C-alpha cells in the first residue's frame, strides 16, 4: 500500500480537535510505516504550522512525530507562505514542497498528484 497522509488541522485553532487530528494522522503514518507501506506525510494549509510546534521539547505528540519523521515528504510552500509558517518549517528541517500545479502561486502541495499515482490519500 502507498499512503499519503495530509495534515491540514491548525494547531492555533480548536486545540483539542486539531491535536486529535494530528495524533490520528501520525498514528496512521506510524502504523503504515510499521506494516512496510510506502508513506508520505505532508503538511498543508494551516497544518504547515505543525512542524514548528512539533519541534518544541515536551510537545505531547513529539515522540510519535519523531517516529515518523523519516516519512515526512514536506510542507506545502504556498500554504506555509500564506499561514506565516515558512521560517518555522525551514527551521524544523521539513522540506518545502513546490508542486507546479498552479503557476500563479509559489507551489501548493498536490493532493491530486498522490491520488493520480495510486496512493491512498488521507486528510486530517
């Protein structure tokens, strides 16, 4: 199986719900990784704020994030720009994704590309 896991939840909005969505996304990525699946974890939308949050020592999802860090494909460059997260994404070491779907933007991460390539696509 190929699993593309997109995190769009905003760590600055509805703290309990967004943290729950993050935990579910990371748990799915970890489970798929342990099963030997090909996994891509992508931060998009307001979810591009998560890499900065997850870099903080003591964050409740830090250990789970560290477990799947090697399957993080990146964060949407366009979304990080819009949500003011570019510096934190870069500081966390997460690559900025620039899928060329929209030549008028700095490059959003493309959900469609993963789906077209046969990936099961999950959005949290």
